[in-house]
C-alpha cells in the first residue's frame, strides 16, 4: 500500500518528465531502427514518440482553439512537427520525421524544466501554507483534548508545548517562552513572550509550555490572512503579463498567416523548391513562436512574491511588485505607522468640578467600542474603575466618537458623551476653559495628542434644554518607532524624491514627530478625505505614490495610492483589506526591501524580454538564410524559454 502511494506521488511529481523520457527512448529506438534499415519498426516507433511526447501540448492547444477560439503556441509546435513528419513521408526523406520527433522531444523537455522551475517557486509559497496547523490541544474540564482548528471558539484555552507550532492567534494566560516568528514576520531572532502578549499561528514555541486563550476566530488569524493574500497574488496577472498575453494571441495569428504565405509564395518569387519552402515555413512556425516572451514576466514576479513573503512582506499581486519599484513619493500616516501605535494615557486634565476618574470613566464608556489605538489606551487606563459601556456609539473617522451613556446604577439621566479633537468638540460646545486650553497646548508642544471629553446630560438626546459640559482633556503619548528615522533616511538614499507625513493629529504634535524623523513636509488635522486629496495631488506631481497606514481613516488614501502599504500587526482589518502590500512585522525598513525587490524585478523582466526578442530575431534571420534546420531552431527557441524562466528564479535569492 505504501509502495503504491509512493508511486502515485512520484508520478504526480514528475507528470511532465515521464512523457519526455518515454518520447526520448522511442525517438532513439526509431532513429536506430531507421539507421539499420528497419523502416517498418521506425514508422511504428516514431509516431508513438509523437503521440506520447506531444499529447498534452496537442490537447491544451486544441482546447484553447475550441473553447477560446484562440491559437496557442503549443498547437503551433504540434502543427510544425506533424508538418515535418508529413513532408518526410511525402518526399520519402525519413530524416524529416526524426526532425519532427526531435521538435516534440525538446518541447516536452522544455515544458518539464519550466514546470520544475515553477514548482520551486510554488514550494517557497506553499511552505507558508504548511505553517497552518490542522489541530489544537484544548483544555476542557481540566483535561487536554485534541480538536480541529475549525472547532475552536473564542474563549477556548489551548496548550502549546515546547517545540510545537502555535495553532491559532491567541493571548498568553499562563507561561513564559520565546517564539520563533521568522516564518510570519521575517524576524530572525526569537521574541520573548509573557502573560498578556499575543502569539501568532504558525510561530514555533521555544522552551516554555504556554496556556493560551483564543481571542478571535481562527479564520481571522494572521497566518490565514497571509495564506489568502498569497493565493490571491498567485491567481492574478499584472498589467504587463496581461499585455503580453493579449500580444501573444494576435502574434499567433500573424505567425499562422505568415507561415502560410511562406509555404506558398517563395517558389513563385525566389524559385525555391517545394520541399525547402515547406521545411523553412515549418521552421518559421517554431522559431517565431513567443514562448520565451510569455515566460519573461510571471516566473519573475512569482519569485519576487515568494521572496517577499519569506521576509514578512506580502504582495497581494504581481502588479504591486512592479509598481513599488517605480515609487517616487511616499506618504506616511503618523499614529501606528511612524509611531508604535502602543499609546498610553500620559495625563488627565479634569475641569474644576470633575476628578481624573470621572473623565476617564466617561471617556472609556464610548472608547471601548473604538478600534483606534487612542481608544484602547483610554480603556486600559480606566480598567480598574466602574463604568458602563455606552450604546448607540458612532465613530467619526479622523474626528472623534459619540455615544449614549446610561447611569451606572439605574439612577439619573442618560447622557450623550463626546470624545475627540478640539475642533470636533466645538461642534457641541461653544467654548473651552482657558486653563485647560493652556495645559493642552503645552502637551501638544511636547508631541502628545490631546483628546477632549464632553457630555450632554439629557433625558432625550434630541433635547436642546440641557447644556453641554466639558469634563476635561486626556493627554496621550506615543513613542516614535526606533527604526523610523533610519528607514526614512534609507528611502531618500534609494531615490524616493518626496516623503510626507499625513495625520489627523494637531499641528504641534505632528511637527514634533516630524522633526525627530527628519520629515520636512507635514499635513496635520486631516480627515480621511483630506488624506485622499493629498495623495491625488502627489500623484499629479510624482505619478507613482505609496501610502503607508494602519487605520480605518487611512483606507481611502491607501486605496487611492499607486501602492497602499499596511502595517500587519497593528493594522485594522479595513486597512489590511484595502492595502496592496502588508508588512507583517510592522518594520518600516521592510519598505526599502520591498522597493529594492521591485526594482530588481523590473530589471530582470527587462533582461528577459531582451533575451526573448533577440533570440527570436536571430533564429528568424538564420531560418531565412537557410543556416539552421528544424531541430536547431527548436533548441534555440526552447533554450531561450528555459533561460528566461531560470533567470526569473533569481528573485528567490535574498
């Protein structure tokens, strides 16, 4: 049974190679029989070589012709081989049958080599897929139970022993260990993890046993998102490849028409005999076929996608790998992108009649429903206080958040709570206390973000009788990413002409961060649509513009940019879905790696196209001069195809 399974696996792995080997054996035996004068055996063995070596190509070519009404390069090769064989039988020049069989053999060998090359790229990509575990060890009623990943629910506790792969994204509730995240984020050094830290599916646990709690559905885990993005990238063809495919369809028609003319006109114009005319027309069909041109792009881009995935850079399709290499300007969001996004409450400034606790409790009641890092920081600061989650919460991206807060113990009135920027608060409150405004300005000049908290006590939110009250302001501090300044400096050296910072934060805070990073152009106090308009203006000046962001308010700009880049760890689902490239480790230096990868891809594609066109031109000239025969034409044609395919695999190297 094991032998049969192994044989089946071997046959599947070498599905393209076995017909080529059989074709080669039959061709040799046919040639040997013809050499010894056994014509009958030769005419039995050589057609068998044609059928075995050319069956897949003929089937594929005919399917394309019948279903898509398009001519295929595979079909042209089979027609040329059959034409050579028919010419040999007609003229009793049996060596021409050998030439046709050699054509099919070389074409089959070339197909096998290309398949091996592409499988190497696919193996690099599929290595990611293997990181997704099928089962997890769940702790239920004090006993360990192995269940499928699909059966996991939010709240389940799972056990991961030393050396095991983490089955799904989860939070550590017990234990301490180091985890190897290289396959997911590209970080080569294992990361220390302790209680409260998040661990990712597909990472390898180190020396410590861990008890984890599932905090999101398994299908939303980082590794599953990676797999979906890579599969999407594999299935989509970039514009350059689409152009080549359209070109191939028209070019194939031209080859057939030109081949027919070459098979008919030369005897009348140049006095060639019919045997030479037809033979050169068949050779023309072979050498003029654009196989190498077709292989010039996709193997290169798929190799680049696989290389990027290994380094924690996910390209959603090959088009973005092409585009990132042409970027001339980059716009960065501030919070969560240039800064860590791990913000904290640095101080609370209550109005005279309120306490710090009052301000935090009321702000947390609405911010608990927010995805913004600032909201998370406020909720974290208020975690030990008693407060009630607000209802009817509505976030206004780039401005603030509002909701209805019910009284804590059922006594009193409902209140509308407003938390947000100063301008947003002014829509509800006509003036702010001067002493609070002064404190807020000082915080902003230190690079902190200030969030204002207001409340409208009322039985009905629609009532206008109740006066809005300012409860106070909260100062939020965020650390600039340690690698940000170096990353921006390297991008400038790489040739990026303009780097700008876009933020919804105030001018003072934005300027403080920009000075620390060496960014000289900033746009502050922006709404999501403002960011989009600035990206459009940059595109008018620089054409190819990248946008780097992480939040919902960045989504319009990410979609508008030539290349949208999202931070994979801290990025919201909307940002990750909208972006074209995802940085899994949230490392800004990976942007430089992505641009270099894009530039290398462009260079290799151009080299491949030059090789393909040059080989076609040289072979065409050689055919018309009569200096090449059909087998040499096939070797030149298929050789150039293999060369450009292997050339594309250079992008697998770091």
